[in-house]
C-alpha cells in the first residue's frame, strides 16, 4: 500500500503564532495572504504556477461568521482568479485533511502543484465562548452542550483511562508540558516563546495553574491561537523541473512519503468501550501511524528522527508516545523519564514546541506540523533543529482521538 | 532568536559554560526591578531581590509572581534590605543588576559600594534608560569599568523582548559578547547594541516622535493628533496614549536629556511643550494621576485634552475634520494589503494627511540619521523600534512605501533626507529579518 506516486514538499511558510489578529483588527484573509505570499517568496514559485488550492479550517463560521474559505484563497493574488479551490474540515485535523485532499489530486495526476493552507482565527471571542465552539469537534449534544471547557474534560478522561489501565502520574504530564514550552523558546514563530514556564510551575496547583477539567491544569493545555500555515505540494514532474531550475538535485527536496488516516467513533466513551481489552487505548490512532509508516517504507519508530505530534493536552502526547511505539502500551512514562522525547533524545517530540508551546490555530495545525517536518528534514529548523534529521513523522488529531492523520516526511 | 548572527546555535553549549548563577537586583521593588528579576529566575537558580527594606523587596517578589503568574518565582528568590543584606549578596553575586531610581548621584553611590564588595569577575549592569554609561562609571576601579555595561530592558520585560546593550569606553568586549549571547539564548531577548549616546537608540528615536506629537497637540488637540498618527501608521498604541502610559515626568526626563545633550538636526522637535511643563506643576502626570492627554470624567465619560485651554472635552463632542483617508488605509490593512494601504496614505490629499506624513517622514529621517551615531546600521534601530516600541520599524516603512515614495514624502515634509536613503539602490530591502512578520506592525485601527 505504498504511495502510488512520489509527492514533494517544495517549502512553505507560517505566520508568527504569537500574533493576535483581532487586536490588529485584521480579517483572516490577511493571515492567509501573509502565509501564502511568504511561501511563494521563500520557494521562488510564481502565483500562476499553482494549479489548485486546498484550505483547512475548522470553524470560521463560528469564530468569524464566514464560510466558503476556499474562495478566500482566490482573493490573495489576481493570478488566482478562476483557480480551483476548496475547504476541508475535520476539527483539529482539518489541516492534514486538506493535505490529503491535495495529495490525492496530485497522485491522480489532475494537477502538478497544490497550495495547502491551514488557517484559524480564534481570538475573536473570549475563552468561554471559544471553548464552547471547540465543543463542536466532539458530539456537541452529548459531550459539550452546557459544559464549561468540554475538551479539557474529554482529554482529562483520556488520562483517567490510562490511569485505570496502567497507572498515570501527574509529574510525567508536567514534564511533557515543560519540554514543549522549553522547545518553544527556540522557535521564533512559537506563541509561548516568551512565557514564563518550568516543570515546577507545571506541577504547581495554586491559582496560577488551576484545574480546567479533572487532572488537566492550565499548563497541560494547548493555546488559543491565531495563525496560518502553508505548504506547496508538487508532483514528481513539477518537482523535477523545479529542482532543475533551482540547480539542486531532486533528492534534496523532501517527500511526503507516507500517510495514514482513520476516523473513530465520535464520542469518547464509545472509543474507550471499543478498545476495552485491546493493546492500545485508541487503536485507530495506532493504525493511522502504522499505515503511514508502512506506506513510507518505515519499519518502525526507530527509523524516525523526530515527531511533531498533536499535544492538544499533555494526555494526548502521553498517548502518542506509546501509540508511536516509543514504548510498550501504557509505558509512555519511560520515554519521558529516559529523555527519549526531549531535544537530544533518541526521538525528540515537538521540537517546535507543539500545540502547547508553538500554539494551536486549529485548522492550521496539521499544515504547521508538516511544514515543521519539512524544515527538520531540510535542516532549516534553526534553533530547534534535530541534528541530522532525515525522516520525521506527524500526528494530527481531530476531536477526542476521532479523526487522526499521520504523515511521514523525509529526504533520501 | 534573531538579533545577532552569532546566536544561531542551540543554547545548550553556551548555557553550561556561562558563569551567571546568582543575580542580585537592586531596586527590586520598582517595576523594572521586579520585572527583570522575574525574568532572571527563568535562567538562573538564585536571584536576590534587594530594596530599601526587606518588606519592600518582599513586595517586589509578590509583584513579580503576579506579573509572570507563577508562584515558582519565589523558589529562586531571596529578599533583603540595603542595610542588612547588601554586602553579603553583592560580594557573592555573578551579576549585579541595578534598577534604582533614575538619578545619576544615587546610582553612583550604589556603584561605589558595589565596587568595594564585588567579586573581581562579577558583571555590573544598569537598566538606565538614558543616563550615560561612561558617566555612571566615573571614579570606579579599572575592574569595575571593565565589567560594567548598560542592559536596557523595556517595560514590562516579561512581554517586551527588545533590549539595548550599551558598552562603556572601558568595558571588556568579550564580556559584551557574553552578555549579548546570554540574553539572547537564555532570556529570549532581541539584543541591540547602541552607543553611549543620550536615550540610546529606542528612546532617542521613539521619544522624538512622541514629543513631536505632543507639540502638535497644542495646535490640533490630543484627539486629532492621536488619530493622525494612529495605528494605521504602524503602531499598536497611539503616541499620546503612550506618553500617558509612560508618565509625563518620565517623558520629560527623557526628552530634556536628549534636548540638552544631543543637539541634532531635529533639535526643536525634542523641546518639551510648555503646556506639559505647566500642567505637570499642577500634578498632571498621565495615567498614574488619572489625567494626561486623555482622562475620564467622574461619570466614566472619555475625555481628551485641549492643550491651549488646558481643559478636557468629552471625546464624543469633539468635531474632527474629514479623515476618510484613514478609513481607507485601515480597510486595506484589514485585508493584509499593506503596500496598497501605505500607497493610499502616501497619496492622500489634504492638510491632515500631510501632517501625518510629516511625523512619519520625521521618524524615518531621524532614524536613518542616527545610523553611525547610535547604532552601526539601520537594523539596530529597526529591531529596537519593532521589538521595544512595537512600532513599524523605519526600515519596514521605507520597504513598504518604496524608496521613491519615501524620498518624495521626506521632501514634501521638509525634513532632511539622510544620505543613506538619498544614495540608496532602489532595490535595497532595509529590513530582511525572516522571523519578523512585518505585517503585524500595520494595525487596522
């Protein structure tokens, strides 16, 4: 089940996730424009070379009272008039779903160069209203309606399930938080790069780190973020010509080598009921990862130099650790204690800072992760570079482990 | 992060070799003292907060905890008074960070005490926002002078990362490199080296613009001036609101210092308006006194100052001229069309658009004239205006207007054209930092 055609990532761009675009009084089209023009400038691609655009976005209808986001791509440059575009939604996995849609079209040889944009403007509303909007990524009627901050509570339940099956200690979650914040300090686009954080703070339980839902405290949460991210995805035909005109070998251009995609039952309790007695708490997430590995020709996680995972909460990263196979199921704490996931460890997770440190503009996250994987394997990640990285994996999750997408990005 | 070419590697290597383990903060009850103190706790295991009394130092610690919203600050801080704890703390410290009241004699007295106590290799830094580093070090030992420098954080230091680094005549260049690297890698600062000139780079350029706006308020009123030099010109906070926030007394100290010591090509724009001096005598100091260029009535109604009558008027009753061009510029910024927006600003008709352009032209002209005097290149001024003031850096404005339009605006405004711009290649990109989203500076008001 290998990818049928080679797909290449030519580059991309992300906005500074520390920006508050509502305070700047900007429309999200400004965010898309900056991200797309940044991607074009950094790759030397002309607007007219783009054949198709895919936009990942979760809930602009709620946050910005605006739908039809695909059409906003065409506002960016006069050359885009008439360009086929569309918008994709799968909650927090929207960005990765947009990449999948683009790659399917390239593999089908409909087009040669796709621009994928992930975008979300979230600071248009306060935290309570925003938390309610995010609840629509769960089964709202049953899991979110009338509940304050439903998602921290759902991912608190993920921690509870680990605790029940294997035992779970808060200090391991605190360490995950501290690593993400620490990594973010070296990422010039990270939302929290100037924030005050350390493991002691993540372990503190006073008014400065209150509980949001069960075992989830403020320091366990990803951020409310405004941001956009872009990648340019090309067929082998386009990439070959592009490499030639840039005077570089085709092999120096990173490939989207493999993908995995599964969708589980929407309600968290149904997922957990289905996985009772199984090796993994979220078996469909596990399958997503192993599918991506298989399609990429990667035997197991030992062939991966680093991971950009979906740490919407510390519990989701804790889950990702054993689901990626870094430890046996239920033993994620070992990878935390042994330094495996820290910078300098065997398989650093979230060198960018992840969703906790770099930020989580919902619809942009999957694209941002893939862009970071691209930067890592190109050796262009600056102060958060994993030395010598050639192969990176991503995991992007929508809902409470519902839609999951994983990519393997690599250079030969 | 981005300020220096030498700060490209991950910090681990440098972090283990630097000698800063214990920082002493003097004046830890003041905003710059406790703010900087909190910042240091993110990088070193021990920070001593000193103030006139232990209670004041404790108050500084409480404020630091509230500022960064983490009780863990206290785990790394001990507190004390100048009488009981100064000698021991200073004799043990690796870095002594002075943030006492901005008075030359007072600071000098502290430095004299420090000179007699400090370890021979300890660093002494002052957070002064404008006093001369060389004058502050006068009379001190050779070792003190070698280890003394200005480290000008902007307030609040946990949020604003732009920081000026000022070496004295006798400061060890290797120490300056070390502090720059340390602040970049461990404290997340954007460092800008400046000469030991009045107001350094940020306040010299920034307060020139602020004071010119204060001067213009005399004829046009506070409300109109803040509209004209508003967010659309490249800033989050409008100029006169900035002066109110900073405090009129601080504003006066900064501009008087520059006016007295740096007679430059824009000298008169740095003269404090007479109405400000008169109103300060009667207790108007900006936000801290509840009244400045702006105020609120007892009923909560928003008021603006008419400097000529020294009276406040309800903002909703003030008739403003037609400023439709601002709406158009803001609309274009709103959509992310920054170059079109600034082109519309450059082309806008009427005396008010011309007045706004005169202030912006003055900013560009003044900043580029400081190259060689205050910073080595325009990049230094650009970084401190962007990361210290959160204003569109002058280089970004030139890039956005384009050189030809910039030169026309400067010419029409009657401000001197800096040689750097007059002789420039039109293709020059003045601000090319890949990590800065320059669009963020253009706020759609």
